[in-house]
């Protein structure tokens, strides 16, 4: 969420940058500024009333002491009137603050100056693409057929138990999934991230803090009775560990990682995009999160991108890196890199990671600040998938298939305990 002071001081620049995200609702910006003007005027009037009330309160005691009872009672009546006016102004101020928060919550994060305009994935910038892509023979199968042949993932059983998009991993499929979790967590710890095991249910305040609400409300599973949400990514609970905190500047950067199942409704998905593990409602993911000094956040973004790339290389996945255009970025992103792995059987690219800098957009919602010698200021937050496992498993199965089984990448073998499925 933008700070109202930033919006007021840099309105035209922010409008221009938001146009890169194809955001044209400038009326909401004007409305936010108008509400803030009313809020400040109301606060001014309220402060004056409170000062006047305090003045009368002191006078009343002195008038009673001096025996001027009538004047004292007149002053008491005046304070009663002032209290009623103060109550009305407090209610007005509270409503204005709620309205302002709602307006600001619906204004996207302006993208970094280097982000290019665009509307679709075709407009994304290819930062790196591997030259030699794997070529399979004509009999190669997509992962959903391999999963059935080797009895390692059962999509029908998942549909029976829950519904489409909830696969059941079996035997060596389950072992491969667990091996990936341990491999990725070990790599994150070696890179300096502290492992956290967070809850997979979060409250409304947490979902708001990282920007899932109100923007992605329809994409999350909601438990209405308890007003809790199943997490779409562990970014939500991990970043919210520091909600309403003031951390020491000397503690930055804060580097944390966590493994969780993730849940997404994926409303509106259809066709080849949802086949097998391409797009599921429940999947496992390792997340990395950093909380950093604002002056360091873009340096850290590159560091996190390079880290994810190192993990992808260890898994021997053919990959490319995209820098998202404005129209492909989320409401909260200031800059985002996507990693895609090439599926040789499907002959298409599958997204396996996003690495994002949110600048102060999340921390302003979270009231996440740091303090050194001066006054507290907002930190910057970043996160990355390292990695999302559904499509990683899909590409590992497809690209490593042979006539007599599926080979396991060298780096994973100490974790699986077997070389081949």
C-alpha cells in the first residue's frame, strides 16, 4: 500500500508509472487525496476541541474553589457540549481513516522505472534462455501418462477424495516429492536462510498485510466460520511474522525460508493449462523471504534471482528467466522475475518460480519498520519461490524419461535413495 504522503508529493510520477501496469483509474487517487484532506481538517478541529475541553476542565476546578458556582456550572455544561462534538468528530475521523485505507488498498504498487510496458506474457522480457533444450523421441509421454504408467501420482484418487486439482502422490512419487522438500530446504539454509515452519491458515489481517486481500480474495480458500484463509503461498505467514514490528537496522537483512503446502482456487483455469500437475489447487512449495534496508532491495533482488537460478541448475532443469512487463505483474510487485522450466514432452514452458521486490508496499500494510540512529522507517520486503514443486516434478519426470524408467538428477539421489523410477 502506498503512503499517502508519497502519493501527495509524487502524484504525477506515480500516475505515469502506474500506466505501465495499465492502471488508469486516476479518480481513485484523487479521491484518496480528497479524503486525506478531510481527515486532516477533521483532526485539526478535533485537536482544537480537545484543547478547549482541557482549558475548561482546569477552569472548573478553579471556579469551584473561588466560590463561583454558577460560572463553574456553565463551564461544565460547555464541556458536555464539547464532549458530544468530540465524539462526533472521532467517529467521522475513524470513518475517514477506514475510507482512506480502502482507497489506498486498491491502488497498485508503481513498478520500478526499468519495468517495460506490456499487457500479455508475449510482452515479457527474456533475460536468459538456455540454448540447448532437451529433445525426446516420438514415443515420449507427458507426466500425467508417466505418473499412471509407473503408479507414482494418482489424479483420479485425488478427485475421488477431494476433487480435481488435488493429486495423490504414491510410492516413489511421494518419495521424490519429499526428497525435493529436503533438498530445497537444505540449499536455502546453506544460503543463509533461517528455516521456519509456519501455520497454513492465516487471519484476515495477515492476508491483507501481504496484499492478498482485497486483490486475490477470490483465489483463496476461505473458512467462513472462523474467518481464516488457507495460504496461497508461505510468503503470507513468513512475512507476517514481522507485522507491527520495529526491527533493529543491525538485524537486516532478515532471511527466512519455509516449506508449506499451498492452496489456490485457480478460478477460471481450463484446458491444457490444468492437465496433470500444470495447475493444481494444492501443491508444495519452498519460499524464501528477505526483509532489507530500502537502499539494498534491488541488490538483494538480483541475489535472490541468482540463488533460485543456482537451484534450478542443480536440478538440471532446462530454464529461462523472464522480467515481467507491467501488465503481467501483480498489484503488489515493483519488479518481478519469473523462472520457467521447459517441458520437452509438452513442448512448452512452465512457470516454476517468481522472485519479487515489493519495496515498501507490503511493509506499509504490515507496519514493518526498522530503526537505526534516526526515527523508524519502512523496510523493503522481497520473496521468491525456491521452488514450487508441482511443475518441477512434472518437468523432472518428462525430461528424464527413458525406455526403461525415469532417471533422477544427481543432486537429488542422496535424498531419494534411488537413481531411477
